């Protein structure tokens, strides 16, 4: 097996494949392990899932020996953790770094894949597992003049290992999604001037991070088995306890008090432990949004700036809600300016700054916090060619079609956990489910002398139809979000995560195993099987 990508999913797939007795090599475009947590090393980058629920659960000893310092760890600690995992389980000897995949071609004659990497190495393998992730290909806006900028510019998703010096400089941050709202409060005190170019404001709420105390560490260790059971089976992959009532069940005073508790609660509890109708009843959602809008107005001193920061056109949860620390407070600093690029669009990047329709502002550093080609971006850029030479990007020209978000027809023995139609919840928990299923599938194939595993088009059609049909049903994200590819010009508007969620994934996996893998075409040669 060749595994592509040394992020949290690829590392787990490497571990599972080796433990199952397969010869396996992992190739990684970067110079170190971590995936998302290698590339996204900008100031302020951190979890918004609780650290101990994001990490690996396959080893009790690993869990006991690693102590997370914070409820929501920052990037340096996450990277150290993944390095520790790789070295503790002796996985590094199976890895090749600085080796981006430039082509992966199915060879009908031998029933396997020929994979070429940027370091010039050509490798043949029966199976390819592309754990390339959904946040792998940075997206830049189509703004003229970007190459002409004479200063320093970086995308948050390609932050230099050496860091970026912003002290005393005029800095622009373009974008206020999850990365932008993390970096802005951290660099604002260092910069001489910070200009934030905002296209779409989001319903940001406090992350409410805190250190993990010694007593909490002891309780986590003692409760490991029960915690793992909840995380392995819950719909969201979190430990959060769902609320027991709908919005209208509380009086106005009770509702206000509940909203305050939610505001002060950690991370995703604002989605998973909220009123049961928050994501299903627009009127209920509007009440929560009104509360959040009042919070923004109470924090930001300048009324005009506050109104720019209040989202309009989408409700809470229709875009991925960012969780922040001192984000709104940052706009009270005298060296921070907010530019609404919907009202005054960016015209071009100049040699020394950014021109909008109302002004030309000079900058020494530009930070592009402008997101990703989500879901399919990395997979369609790897030169993947399946049966009869079909290109994966052509196969998915109208949007991805998958079965269980792990395989697509005409590409036998090719899997992509954590890709399109994947996580709807805490990513490592969901992606780990997919890795376990892929490993079980190829073990089944080995034990039954099967050479090729290829999803039946009928099973693929049924799964994709479910995703498309349920895509706009609550609690799915809205059609203007990057979960539909709406942020990439020309990208087909198709839902890119599993609309049925983790329960649907678990149900279908159970059916596949009970049927003896009837959803797949299994062959003892490389040729197509019925």
C-alpha cells in the first residue's frame, strides 16, 4: 500500500496497514509530519475540538503518557504530538518526505498502481490510500497584481517554518474565516497598522480555552474507556451532552440565561449542546443570532465597525462557525481598520499595497487567509488515472461521486478517507471510521484471494444521491458555503461532506460487512469483475 499524506488520517492509515501485515509506504509533500498541522503554523492556529477528543484513541498507553496542556491546543503542541506518535510507533521508517505525488496511474495488466513523486521515485503498489485531507490546497482570490507586490505575502495554509516578522509593520489580512479570525487578534498588538479586508462576516463566538489541570488530567485517564466508547459512537464525535429542550420551552428570561451559558461554553458545544431546534427552526435560529448581534455591538466600540461585523444573509450554522479569542475586542485597537470589500471591492494589488474602490492602502506584509479548494482540491491535482486512463478530475467534472466517501467507480484499489463526502463532525473520529473500514476491506480481500476492490456503480450512485438529496436539509451547511464549493470560481456546486452524517456511515458500513462486501466488485485479477 502507498499512503499519501502524513496528517492525522494518513498516520493512522499507515499504522493500521502495518499492524494488519501489509507492506506500506507513506509519501508526504511536506518536510515533516502533521498535514494540516504542519502547513498551518500561523500565529494563533489551534484546535476547536477538545484536544483529547481529537487525538488518537487506538492506544491506552499513548493516551496515558501524553498530557495536553490546553483544552484546545495550539499548533506547536499538535505538531509535537504527531511527531511523538510517529516516533513512538516506529512509523518514520515507512515515510518519505518532500515527495509530492505527481501521478498515480492504474495498470490493468498487473492490477495495481504506479505512483510517481516529485523526488523522481516511481513506486508500484496494489493499493493507494490518498489521505490528502480537505484543507490541503490554498485558495487565493482572483485579484490582479498579486505577483507584483514587492513586500512579503503568505497564505495562512503555507506559513513559513521560520515565521513571519510583523513587528512594527503595516499588515493586511485578507479574509475573516476560521484562519483569519485566529491570526488577527495575535498579530494586531505587534503590527504598526493592521488592515482587515472582510468579504463575509461570520457568527463568531468565544472558544473559551483553558489549561487542563492535574485533576482534569487524572479524570481523563481514569475515564478513558468510557470516553472512547462515547467518541466512537456519538453522531458528532464529541463528548458534548445534547440539550433536552427546544427554544420555545423556556421563558424569555430562561432563554437569555441559556444563551449566556452557551456564549461562555467551550467550542462546538454551541452547536452540539444548544436548543434542539436551533438548526431546524429558522425562527429559533434568528433569536440566537439576535443575541449574538447584540454581543458584537456591546464589545465593539465603534457602531459602524460593529455593524460591518454582524453577519447578514446566513443564519448560525449555515457556514462553519468560527470560535475566537479576543477577536471582536481587536477592533477597538487604534491601529486596526476593517474594510468591507463587498461595499468597496478590491481592485488590484499594487507594488506596495492594496487598492479598493475607495482608497489605496500601503502594506509591508499581506496575509491571505482566503481558504481552500475544499474536499476535492488535492485529489484532482495528483494526476490520478483509473481504468481506460480516465482522469479523476474528469470523472468528477460535475462534482464528486463516491461510496461512503472512501472510493469511486473506475478507480479500483484507490481509497480517499477524509476526502469528499467525509466528515460531518469531529474529523479524526469520522476519518478514523473510514480508515478502519478501508483496512477491514483490504484484509477481507487478502483473506479471500481478491486482487482488486472496486465499488459497484449502483452503490456509488445510491450513496451520492443520498448526499445530494439531503444536502440542503437542516442541519446541513448552506449552499453558499465552501462545503458546496461555492468559494471556488467555476467549481460545480455539489455537497462535499456526508449529509447523512456519522450515523448513516455506520449503518452502511454494517450493511456492507454483513453482505460480504456486495457493494464492491471483487476480482482475482486486475480486470473488471461483475
